[in-house]
């Protein structure tokens, strides 16, 4: 049974029994008892989303809190026509109170005048700040900010080029070392092959110093041996020269790697993003329409599968499309980018977030 209160005058009727001050945003409960919104917020059980009436103890379920309760229009109208004679919450004197339209607070005349002066000073400060905020200063700030970002982009690209230049230089030195090893091995082969003939040639030349003392048969024998050695040397040298002419050095590389580098360059683009706080402060939302593209999925055996899919679809949805064709569950499928088979794509990210277009290729692998 609800408690009944007896009011001696109209001002008592306009007083909240919780804070004992005039109502501040009076809210009426389903049991028809009225209290200040601020007082109800203080006794609201947010964990169980319940509110117990301080007067009759009736429990109400409020999912959004006391704000969803209706206002007491009658009391609000009475407070508008009835002069507020109550304790001022600022100076605590019993005076006629007025309601501030700016912050909806009640104060006596003196305190309200000070309150108005505070608002006036705040307004003056804001206007002064507006005077100091000029368009030129904003433009300078924008130029400075973008100059910093521009320098950062140049630095990033320079680091990328230096990194790849270092890789290419190391590869060049490695290949030149391999070529030097081939040269040494070839020289050793030639030396071993011509060693016996070079020894015979050296012995024969040494005997040439005593030609005056040789008779005719000895000279004929010596000439025959020299001609034989000369013929064999000429044959060997011709064989090695022919072998040299057959040597061809080429740098082998996969043309797909060049395509991957070109795709990487095409996918490098400026991404201007905002922080979470900045996004929350923006009142305008730009809706990006869904675009349909043709994506290529490739296996390690160079088998290709093409799918038409919207850019707002996720990686998981793309895996589901491929899984239906191969009778596979999406969780068994792993998608990666070419050249980095350990960087698994995130199932929850959209294709748009990976900057996909008609030239995009994803690598497929299946897990058991």
C-alpha cells in the first residue's frame, strides 16, 4: 500500500522528497510518484536494470535507465507559473529561485546573476579564440602536417629501394663468385689435360739448343716429334676454344616475380585514415557502393580458379565460394598472398581492405 503525503502548500507539492529541493526535471514512475531525474539516476540499479520507488517500493524494469520515464508535465507547468521559493543550491538561502535556460539549474537571483556572468565570460573567451583562429593559420597547419607525411612517404620508399638494392647487390656478388669458381675449375681442367703435352714440348725445346751437333736421322726424328706435339697441341687448343664458345651465361628468373613486383607497385597507394575519436566526431557517413570484381585463386601447381565477388565480401565468404566447388569447409582453406605463403589472410577482413582488383591473385592451400 502506497504512502500518502499531506502537502501544506503548493511549494511543498513542487519539492522532491529525496533531495528536498524543488524538482529538477521531474520524472513520473508507473506508480505515479514523481522524483527528480538526477535523484532517480542515483538509486537506479544499472546491473539489474531496475528502479525501486522510494515511496511505495514498487520495482520497475528500465532497460535504458530513468531517462526513459515520462516527464511530469503538470508539475513542470506549475513550476513555470509558481515562483520558486526554496533553498538555493549555491548559497543555501531560502530565496525565490529561477531556472537557467542554458543548463536547466535553479538558483537565487544573486547566484543566477553570477552564473550569467560566468556564461558571459565563457562566451567572451570563445569569441576571442575564434578571432585567433584564422583560415591562414589552418592552411599553414595543413601544409606542415602534409609536409611531414610527405617526408615520411619518401623515407619509406627510400628504405624499400635500399632494401631491395642491397638484396640485388648481394645476389650479384654471389653470382660473380659462382662464375669465378667456374673459371678456376675450367683452368684446372685445361692444365690437367695439357700437362703431358706441355712437358713433352718443354723437353723438345730444350733439345733444340744442340741442333748443330745432330745428324740427319736425329734431326728427322726430332722434327717428327715436334710436328706431332704441335699437331696434338693445336687439336687440344681447338677443342678448348670450341668449348669456350659454347659457354653461355644467363640470369634465370621467374617472369611471375616481375608481375608480382608490378602488382605490388600498383597496390601501393595513399591511405588517409582517421583516429577513432575523429571518426566518432564526424557526422557525415560516406557509403561506398559494392563493386563486383573477378578474383583469381591459384594453387601451388599453378591451377587457377576465378570468382566474381563483391569488394564488401570477407575473405571467409570467398573461401566458402571455393569450398562449395571443392566440397571443402571454409576453415580447411588457407588464403595467402603470392610471395608470402606464411601471411594468412584475415577471415574477417573485406576484400576492399586488401585493395583487391581484377589483377589480384591469392594462393590456396588446404589443411587437413
